[in-house]
């Protein structure tokens, strides 16, 4: 009897059942972001609130929805702790970080980008490690929220293409309140959402999207550029552009420029060729069917 009560249940196929699950997940995310981030911000400050609060919200929203409605283990959202997951995570970090590095190295080699040393010495190793860890926590949180249970349920019920675009638009608009946000910056962020959605389809887990997300976010501050409008001082350098903001992204950072658009497109091609290890999707089970 106890074993039967813990058997995973497939999500209901009725529209009402799907809507209830989605509504519960969205409500859990909104409540978590509102109360957890506010509480953590008052106690620990903005950085902790924006990273740990984001991750805790993703954890709770996915865990509660899956346990209440489907009796599934948390790892079924694509976080299985196995060798394939580790491989996909490392591939994601390599591709995301590599694309960010190449995007900023190319202008330096062309003479249109310059690393400029700061007079004040604000660099410390503990600060660097703290921000790298914080960016990883934030990437995990965002992926659990935007590519977690609700995303995967929609992929199963209405298909990947009908799911990825609207979720990606929401992902882009969620960054519209960031400092110095621009239309192109929001569009590029939405484009990133499409890429991350494709990464989930490619790997059938969250490890590859998390790796891509984290690799990109971790490398940009190392070059002294803004990350989605946020200034993260972790090195002794700032990046000076001789390119127009249309290409460089201006104060929003490279994600607000056409240079980032080009590299995001390149990442689609790279992911198609990457030696990703596809796993077995637990929620979007239709992805497991042979084509």
C-alpha cells in the first residue's frame, strides 16, 4: 500500500488538470520570489537575495508541485545525479563560457575592445570565488523556474515549439527591469531562452541548460563587462569598447548588442554538433520516443 502511494503518476491529460498544475507552479514561484527574496534581502543583502532566493524558489516550486500532484522525486525534472548529467553540465559550461570568451576576445584582437586596468585594487580571491558560486546558484534557480516542471509539462502536452517561444519571451521580459535594459537586450535574452529550451530538448535534462547559462554568466564579469545590466566587480579590469552600443550593448553589457546575437546563433549550431548524452525525460516523456 505504501509502495503504491509513492508510484509516480503521469500528469493528467485533461486541460483542467494541466491548468491546475501550471497555476500552482506559477503561484509558488511568485510567492517565493516575493517573500523569500524580500526576507533574504533584509537579512543578507541584495546579492544573496537574488541568488539563494532565486534558487530556493525554484527548488520549492518544483518540489511541491511534483510531490503534491505527481508523486515524483525532485530529480525527475532532469537533475539526475549521473555521469551523463555531469558530462552535459561540463559541455554546457565549456560552450557557454567559450562563446562568451570568444565574443570578448575577438574585439580585443581586432583592436576595437580593450582591457583597462583600474587604479583601485578591488580584486580579492574570496570575492571572485563568492561571485562564481553565486552565479552558479542563480543559474540553477533560473533554469528550474523557466525550464523546470511547468516548462516540461507544456512540452509534453502542447509540444516543444509551442512551449519554447512563449516561455522564452517571458524569460526575456523578466530581465526588462534590469538596469540599462534595452529592447535588443530583452530580445537577446529571449533568444537565449530559445537556446536554453533547445538545450533541454537536446539533452533531455537540465544539466546542459544550467551549464550553458552558468558558463556564459561566469565569464562575462571576468572581462569587466556588465552582466544583463548588472556591474559585478571581480577583477582589476574594465572593458572599453570602440564599437557603437548597437554592437557592444552599451551599459547593459554585451547581451544588449548585435555581437551577442551572432554568438547566440553560433551556439545553436555548436549544440547540434556537441557530443551531448541524451537522457530519459521523466515528465516530457514524448521526447523519449524514437523519431
